[in-house]
């Protein structure tokens, strides 16, 4: 069986559960048993060696733990006399035996199963007389989950395919858990582009982090790419994940790969940064789109007020309904310092962070910070219908705090919206995918760094995304048409005529007013903006500086309307065709 067939077989376990459990509960049962079976077959070849080591009179502690891991040949072990297949030899005692089997794993693995709430799962299955049947199904010889048959990457695909199906059944958001592998390959290629000197150094230690790790798929894809570039490199992965189930899978996957599970954290990244003080040369992530951050608000606001730019959220706070730019700021704070080699980030976002919010808003202030500090390297528009849970427009933002000379002070926009292949069979909302050649094409556009094709790539100065919002006022007039003035002789503004103008940063406000406003309203003036208490807005020429990245506008191509005569001819042709069909039908 390939990994897709195995995924389908495992998914078939739901047939056993239908009459006893609700659909949204299937994943809580099937996922931990999938992990359990994978761990079971990995340990099978060294089972006897571990039992012999466990029989030695070595007291519990680090020395015994190290001895047992050495006997197992991997960074975990199980000291129970049972295997999953062995559990089937005693149907009547299976609940007691599997409980003992699970608690006999090393502590990190027990933590994983506790996050899966495995003991509650075992209890519920036993009460419905399903525990034996579920274990039996996972031990079916057709399903070989050994590393020799299923690679870690394929195992990751199996986990994620199962999560996607369970999420669809329970109307949850699959995109909060994982991203399509072809998208992650592109993000990884964007991360390593231009960094070959850094990544190919002998004995290179590469630190990479995903603060919204899900099951760890992004870290796996990046690590595999680095291994291709430099087999001697050591990739050290760091992760934080808020969902207990996804955290458990990510942690088990890290253990199976020999990674350091101390670097895998459970918790709310925004409210509880569990990697304080750590910085990374590389970060890759797909934070949730359009999800509110109400639960994190108190901690985030406190950090901003007490630490400012010394914390993670000094640039600003976006509207409460969408926390994407908070994750971006978090990742910026984790970038390795330029003097230590710098950091690069590839993060998936929807269209909202590009333009939401007027000048002075939290979103605009965050964009201002990113662009004025020259952190935005490139933004790549992805095809629609590319992700499993949404068909909306998505983008990869590439951030870099040590840009190469030709890219300094500039941002490259790459329109890959039309670069894709149609899938033969859709997966959820995902109907489009990248081939290896298409990923190479996009990376080629990035490396060329020029307006090679107006439909695909454009390069802008950072300030081209900036503007000044000014308040334009016109005077109130009395019945005789005279300007109404206050006690100091100043014109009183007519509220009905209040207006604002967004003037590009690259243009003089005065010149703009002379050309665009005063010819039509010669009595107009700019009412200077004022800084409110606690604000750190940038004021210029009486207005507030804002930033937006109108990606779609820069690649928009006008399609002329067809001549009316052509449309009329087509309508008449259709009418004639309909009349002919009606006549043949005798109507």
C-alpha cells in the first residue's frame, strides 16, 4: 500500500465507530492509535533488547533512561512485555493490558498520549466493546507503518490527510492544522534562495522555527530541503502549537526523527511565548487566517504597553478579528540578529494584511514598521483553490533582515496566481497544485529580481507603498455666500464637505493639492492631524503616514468590453437556436 491507500484504510476505522460515537469524535480515537501503531512498529526490532535492559537492577533516573534508549536504538522506548499485536492474545484483559502498555513508554511518549486523552479513549472504546476491534484493525498486516515501508514524510502526509478528513466532518478549519506540501516546498525554496553560502558551510547547524506548527509538516519539508543542499548540516527544529492533538503528533514525529522534543512546546504563541530569548536563522509558518485573538488580548496588550518595541508587538495591534499580523511581529522578533548572520521568514497570509486598515490603524502601522525597517523582501501570490480549507487568495510573505545589496530598500511582488496544474481529484477546497517545474519557475522569477514580465514580477521601492492621509476642509458659507468665521477670524469648516486625500509618499503634498484639489475647490485647506495620547504615528505635511500593498492593483489588466453589435449578434443567434429547438419539440 502507498500512503494514500494506508490513509484510506485507517480512515475506514470510522466504520467501527459510527453507531457508538459522533463524527467529531472519530479523530480523537483514530489519530492516537495511528501514532501508537507507528511507535509500536519502530520499537519492534529492539523489543527484546529493551526488555533485557529493563530487567537489570538499575534505579529509575537519567542513567536508566539513557540505557533503555540505547537498547531501543531510538530516543524512546517501551518496557512493557506487550506489543500491539500481543494485546490481541488476551481479549478479556485488553483494557488493563493496553493501559499498562501505554504507561510503559518513556516519559515524552506518555506525555503525547496524555495530550490525546488516550485513557479516556480506551475507557470509552471498552465500554462499547470496540477496544479489541480497533486494536485488531491497526494490527492488520495490510497496514505496514514501519519506517522501511512508510517514510517520515509520508507518515506526516498520512497524519495530515486524516486530520483534514476529520476536520471536514466536524466543520472545523483544516487549514489551522496544516498546509499542502507543494506550498511548503515553495516556501522552503524561497527561504533558502540566496542563502546557499550560509547553508552549505561544513557542519552547519541550522535552526528553524514554526510558531504555529500544527503537526510539524512545514519543519519537515524545510529540513528535507536543507538535507538535499547539505547532507552534513544538522537541522534543529523548534515548534509551538496551541492544539493539543496537533502538538502530540508534532512531538511524536520529532521523536521518531531523532529530534529534540524539548524544542516542541504546547501553548498559545501570542499570549505565552515559550521560546523567549531564542532567535532563528529561518522561520516558516502558516498561522490561522482571519481568526480573532480575543483570548490572547490581555497578555498581548500588556506586553505592548509594558515593553513596547522591546517586546514583540511594539509596531501596533491589528483589529481584534484578525491576528495574522501579530504572528508576523512575533516572527520578526525571533529573527537572528544581522550581526549574527540575519534571519529569513516565509509566512502564509491571506489578502487582509496587505491592505486592511487606514493610515494610523494597527495594520497600517505594522506595515509601516516592516517596510521602513526594510524587512519585506518579497510577496508571492498563490493560486486560488490551493489550500485544503479555503479557496480565497493567499500569499507567501518573505521577510529578511540582511537583504543582498540589489534588494535593499525594495520589495518584489510575484504573481504566481496563474501558475498551477489542475488536480485530477480535489482534496477539500484544494483543486490546484504546483509541479516541481512550476516551483522552479517561481524561484527563477525571485532570483531574477526584475520586471521581467509585467504579468508575473514587479519590483518597487519601499516608499512606493506609503502615502499621507490628509484631512481636506472647505469653509461654511452663510446665506449670502460669505465664509463663516470663528472668533479668531478663522474659517469654520463645513462638516458636509469634509474629505480626505491619500497622497503618495513619493509626491509632494503641496504639489498634489495644487494639481488635484485647488482647481476644483480653491477655498480648501488641510486640517493638520494631531497625535493622540499614547500614539506613535508618523505625521508628515499635516497628515498621517500610512502603508498598504495593493497587490492586485499592480497586476490588474484591463479587458475591453466587447462591441455591442457583437453581443447583439450573439443574442440573436441564441434566440434562433432556442426557437429551432422549440419548433422541433412541437412547442
